[in-house]
């Protein structure tokens, strides 16, 4: 079955077409599934619900434009076709970490934080596809009851779904995450572009994720999530004003990606309250944040249970440029790294340049981390002693390659390092394990390998 939304009354005159588009989706679903077509033009809509067996297809230059009224995304609560279960509903709203009593605002799919321009709940075999020039625009919808008291609905929000295909469209100006996907299986994302907004895609407790040939130019994390199993991210462009990857999981492969800063678009947190309310973009300058925080930060938030032991995280054949951190793992010392620790992180054949701060590699007391870098070139920024945080310049007196604790083993093999100027290559503490160096070259550095021994970095093997 093929339904065009214009046959159900959708207009391009600026009026809101939520009901017409939803009717086209529902009719397709009730007749066994098929394709709902969005023709060329601008269609304003509030929240839509895609259902099992339905493909939402945006034709060339077709645009779904989100309403800037956050209340226009609550219609799914009165869904008669597939009523929302009472146990999925919550009135809990976002609160700062120090004030939270629960994570119901995030984990229950029918609440204000989980509002979305396009949502799906308990659906199978669903697709969103697009042709050249098609996009979904969240319009930076402002919601004073939303996250951080300004973020509005996600662009796409799926819960407990299976067999998801996403391809060919662009998401821009998402009021919160562009893709918020929870408790889902078998996700295939290809040739998707995300511009501005917040997280490009965020997966929690998902299985079998494949992201290929996508482009992320995001204000917040480009690719984020944790408690995920079997993840491949390949041949992607990653540009951000936060972290390229803030990610945790089991069997995670990131390969052939270009990861670079500063962000093309700012982190909207750095805007003034007035700028956020009016949906302004902000100008480049010290008061707005464009710098990339890290290429890879481990993520393990307390909001969801992690069933599998995190580990086998591999980053290979990637190019990284202009990040504050290359890799950042600081378990138990940061609120978003306090769930389950990872057993290991591996870097293979990576070129990283213009890095400003040392690698952080601090595992947990119970699970010392194994960290390996092989066949890689890492160059720190010339001005790495000073880095910019908003409108402040912060000085770092220590110029180590790495700060490490609670590690079982660190292996550096066939690695070239430039720009280390501290007294030690690896600053470690009392709960440190073995450091193994094989064919390690560290230009213009003659200090100790680590600060708790007299070993020199020139050693062929430790």
C-alpha cells in the first residue's frame, strides 16, 4: 500500500498537518503496512507515531517541519489505535543530576522528555527513508519544562522496536537528540546526515546496530549511548562541539571514520536563555562553545541496567583532529561513568593530531582496564599547555601523554608520539599495572616512562 500524505489533507501553506499525516500512517498500518509518502514541499507537524510495517518516505525536497509549540507533541497519549500502556506513562520531568530521585523521565517512554517529532513504541519492520534534499527540521523547539529547561522533543524516538531501517534523509535543528533509540534490536542507519541540534544518535540497551556512511555535524555528542551489544560504526564523518563518541557497550567497532573539531555548529548550552527561547544560532566567539571535547569518551550512566560486561571496544583506521581529549575513561570519578566499567579499549592504526590534553585511562577497582594502542601516530597541539573553556583560558602545567590508574596493562606498540613536555610519559598512581612499550617513538622527550619507577620511555619492552 502506498499513501501520499496530501491525499489525507496535508498542506504546504504553513498550517499544521499532524492529523493528516498520522491518518495516512494509520490507514497504511491497518491495511497490512506499506509506504507513506511525503511529497516535495514544507509540511508543519507536531508529534507523529510510526507503526509496524510502515515506511515513511520523504521524496526529493520533502521537508517535515516541527512545530515550535512543545504541547503539539503530546497527541500520542490519546492514541486510540495502539493505546499507550499506563505503566509506560510518567509525569516525571528532567531534573539536574544532584536533584534526581529516579530516571522515570527517561526510561518510561510516555513522558515529556521522550516527546518526539516521530516516535515508535513496540513496533517491528519500520523505516524512515529520504531522497536528495529531504529533511526533518526540529526548529530548536523550546520547552521550559524540558531537559535543562530549554530542550524540546527529540526528532526520532523509538522504544522496544525491532528491524529498523533509516536512510537517505537529513535531520537539522533537533530540539533534543536527533535519534533517541532505546531497547531496540537490529538497527541499520545509512547515508543519514545530522546538522546542529544535540546528540546525533543516542542508543541505550540496543542490540545489533550498524551505522554506515553517515555525517554528523552536531552541537552535542555525535554518537552516544551505552548498554549496547554488537555495534559497528563505519565510514562516517563526525564533527561536534562536544564528544565525537560518548559510548559504552560490548563488541563495539569504530572504523574508517573522520572525527574532527571544532564543531560546525555550537553546543546550544552555551547560548543565553533568550537565544535558546528564540531559537537563535549564536555567533562564533568566546561566549559560545564550538570546541570538540573528546574523540572518544567511555559512557556508562546509572539510568539503565547493563546486562552484558562492557568490553571489546575497538577504534581503528580513523583520523582524528583537534580534540581536547583523544580518549577519556575516568571511571567512578564522573557521573556518566559510574555504572559498569569496561574491560578493555583498543586503538589500531589511528592518526590523531592537535590533541590538547593527556589521554585519561582510569578503570575501576574491581575491573582494571586493559588499554592498547598499536600502529598509530599521536601529535599534541603546539599550545597544549593552555586550552579554552568558554571565555576562559585554562593552563595545564603537566604535559604527559597519559594519566592512568586501575589498569591491568597498557600496551604501546609501533606508536609515534609528539608534543609531550612533562616529566613523565604516563602519570600513574598506586593502583597501576604493567606498561609494555614496543617500538615506541616519543619525539623531543627524555623523561621517565612513568612517575612511580625509574623506567625510561626508550625501553624496548617493560
